[in-house]
């Protein structure tokens, strides 16, 4: 099983469509995917998870509940999950991360990345919407630092893509295949 996780509206469903050709519901507003949706791809389950964080028109308690459900889903399926693709919006993630840090909070993406690593789930970070990113190198360095990814590993872990315009999708596919072939990180480190 491969899971796609990340904040709402970062493009998880669009990316799954690009990779697998399977139509999952996509949308303009945050909060489109509300329950885990499974598609089959190359004899594997690919799971499109609801986004965490802000969802338009949803009260905070409901957003919290959805986040708890995502965490529970991942914990319950941890054994079966071979790979997580954590999707972030390359344009807005740096700003959001800085805003949370200024408030003294752990940014939700950073928290989620450590959560996946603690469970020993190999994780790739897809840095999506690069079509909107001005300084890609700076963005990638910033994310590597915030996620605590050593620079020598950053090139393997962070994959810049544009789901909307199909940029670098083949590279993401190769990374996914590589991660499935050479599972790393099991048992945690
Ligand atoms: N510019 C740009 N827009 C994108 C890209 N990928 C997705 N989008 C847009 O982002 C919006 C959200 O896409 P979704 O795929 O529904 O996002 P999601 O992460 O599944 O959202 P939830 O299901 O609400 O968590 C849509 O309007 C997409 O067209 C991209 O690479 N570049
Ligand atoms: Mg979605």
C-alpha cells in the first residue's frame, strides 16, 4: 500500500491522477477528499487520504476529527504501508511553516513527517505546484532544513513536481519505484 498524505488542497488527488491515470475526485477548494479513497495501481493499493489543516466551510472540531482519523488510519495500516508520499505545496509551505514557528507551534507538515518516520514508514516528500515556485533551490533547502533531512539525503527524499502541468512526474515515478524496491527506514532510525 502507498499512501498520499498532506495538507488540504496541496494537490494529492491531482498527483494520484497523474501517476496512476485513475480518476479520483479533485477540486478547487480545500477539503474535497473526506475519506480515504483506494485505487489500484500495478497490483498495489494507492490511498488518497483527506487533507489535514484548513478546509473551507468546516468547523475546527471537524477538521481536528479528520486529522485524528488520518492518524488512526496510518497507525492501523502501518504494517501494510510500504511507502508514504507526503505532498506539500511548494509555493505556500515555506510561509505557512514560518508562521507556525513564529507562533511557537510545530508546523503540521513537519509534525506529520516525523510521525511517519517514527512509525518506520519510508517517506518521499513531493514538493508540488513548482510551476508557482520562484526560487526552487531555496525552497528545497528550506524544506530539507525544517523537516530535518540531512542534505545528502535531501535529493532522494524531496521531489519537486507539478501535478497540474505534469512536470517531473516521471522522476517521481522512478523515486517511488526505487523506494519500493529498496525499502529503507523500516524499524525506524
Ligand atoms: N498551479 C498548480 N495547481 C495545482 C497543482 N496540483 C494541483 N493543483 C490545484 O490544486 C487544487 C487542489 O487539488 P487537489 O488535487 O484536489 O488537492 P488535494 O490535496 O487532493 O485536496 P483535498 O482533497 O482537499 O485534501 C486544484 O485546483 C488543482 O488543480 C500544481 O502542480 N500546480
Ligand atoms: Mg484530495
